[in-house]
């Protein structure tokens, strides 16, 4: 396999100089310059944020379907919804000439939820509906995230795990461990009677 190694130096004032070696199968140096590959490498974090938006913001941390066929359908629906929200952000950014990377995904989802009732109510009035849609795009374009250069995003768990056993078999066969049987129940008090 033919590979190309591109060495990237990162110099940020106040920090140590870092050096990365990118290994790629994109061999043509004229088509894929080292600067273009470096920019793609540093944009990879955006992909992680897209997954976080789908899982956390849109509520796909736990899939509700049980069969593989339905799970695939559920995943497709989340991806379609994500792409529709992204296209709404793109439209707002191009209409109001703002940076797409500065628009808030969660703000867009919340704005869409709030405006969806008004858009539906104006379904028989196309001009009113178009005006409401333009107002929604203006709100989306105005909700910008602050610039956070050199922001550190460590991978860490924010939520504590639940203190319950995992359900790894059918409910009818599930056995609650002895240490968990009396959790949440009030303990009976015994009173010693003096003779």
C-alpha cells in the first residue's frame, strides 16, 4: 500500500510547539497540499461534535427500537433530522451572511421547536408562513456561540452511572441481587421493651 506522510507543525503563542505526522493515501501533492490536509485534520473535531449533537441534543443516547431493522430505521431518521437542521442553519448563515461554524445547533433545534407551532398554524396562509419562516431564520442567525480558541475538550463522563444492575436477559429470567432487594424500602424498626 502506497502511503504519504505529512508532517505538521503547530505553533500557538504561549504553548509548546507540537508536531504531528499524518499518514494518508492521498498521494498527489498538487491536489492535496499539506496545508489542506492539516486543515482537514483540525476540522475532525467538528465531526465529533456532530455525533454529540445527534446523541445528546437530539436524544439518541438510547435507541428505543428492539429489532435490527427498526434500529436502522431509527438511526436513519436521526441522521435525516440532523441534516435537515444543518440545512436550516446553512440557509440562515447564507441569508444573513454569518459564519456557519458560529451558529448554535441546540439553539437551532430549540428555535425550530418554538416556531413549528406558528408555521403549522399558518399552513393555509403562504405569505404569513414565509414571513414566520424568515423570522425563524433571523433568530437562528442571531444565536451565535462565542469564539473559544484553543478550547480544551477532555473526554470525561459528566453523569454518574445509575446504581442499578444491567438488564442482560429477559425480564422474566432476571434475578435481582441480594444487595439490591431492599433498596428504597423503609426498614422496620424493632423496639426493645424493658422488663
